[in-house]
């Protein structure tokens, strides 16, 4: 298992737009040149990377000190009424974890399910059962990558904060991906220093203080409505109070990776890292 970082690191969700080409290798080079710390490899449309490329990615990332994570395909629904789709979802998660491990990624993020016609309690049982199988296989294969279930922004999706934290308590080896933009869109709140602090303290209370010392976080501007998330936007175009959010992360000593998913990608990631450092300088 990869050791936890001793700082809050910042990276991009995918290859920076300013990279020489759209390959993961070029993305790693550009992340380093931008002064960022990490990159989440987006397998959201399917895991197309082979083992040979994954090994090259690992070598380059390790040489440059760039921290990697991976994001599983969107086509995962562990609560599908179709048993074949549930099995296919488990296979997609396993493939993501295996290739992610070969890349040297520390985390594999995924969207767990939709409620469909089921009440949340029934969906929870289906998701837990499917993930228990996946985690058992990963342990048997001795893979060190951490599966991270993401908090989701649409109210039709499984993935409230309470559901995610309960799953992580129930299943050994599972950890959260805290998407604060999704939490804001889903709840229509969680957009002030005190609310950010409450979320982080709840994570520490439910999962232990170590959960804040190796956190994996997503952030972007967010457009939302009555049903939750509509689409991602640049941070400066929305009401999300990212300065207060960063201050809460700093004050509670959160360590780990912040992955920026704004449409302008590296611009917001660089801005966040600079603002976080400036906050630290002011507090000295």
C-alpha cells in the first residue's frame, strides 16, 4: 500500500489541455512543468490502456514525482436490475484497479450505482454486496491500489455522504472520494467554512483521523438544480466558496490529493494550489 502524502497535493482530472499531445505520458510531463503534483487518469469511457503503456506511465510518473490516480468507467451500476450488468460493473472495476496498479496509481475512483426504482436501503445492500466481491478479489491478487467510492451530485445516484461513509465503515479496504462540488449540488448547501468543517469532522469521526491524512478529493465549479448536479463549470463562474473550502482543509490538516475537474482544468488547479499556499503564508 502506498504511503500517505504529508501535504495537500493538487492535480488535474486527465491530461492538461496545454500538454504537447493528449497522451497520459505527455500529461505527466505537463503536470510537472505546471508545478502541479498529480494527475487522475480518466478511464471514464473504458479502460483502453495496455500493460506495456501502463508500465511506461509508472516509470515516468515515478521519475518526475507525479502522483497518479485513476477513474473507472462511468458505465458502472452495482444496483442494476440486470445481473449481467452488475457483473460487468464488477469487471470494469477490477480492470480499472489492475491497470491502475500497473500505472503506479494509489487510488481508483468510481461511481457506484443508481437507485432506479429501489429505495436507498435496498440499493445500499446491492452495492455493498458487489463491492465485497470486488475487494475480496483485489486482496487475493495482492493489489495495493485503494478503491474509492465517490460522493455523487445527482439525487438519482447512489452516493450521499452518509452512504459513502457507511460503506467505507462496512467494507475493509474501501475509502471515500470526497467530491465537494457534488455534495454542494446534491444538498443545495455545504458551501461555507462551517459546513466544510462539519463534513471533514464527520469523515474523521466515522472513519478515524487517518482518513483526513490520506484524502482523495474532487473539486470543480458546479451548476445544479432541484435534482442536483447539472454540469461542471469553472470555479470562478459559480457560487462555490472555494477560498473557505481551502481554509477548512488547511485548518483541519487535510493531506492527500485534490483533483480539479473544472472545464479549464489546469487553470483552476494551478489557481487552487497558489491560493492554498498564499493562505499558509498569511497564517505564519
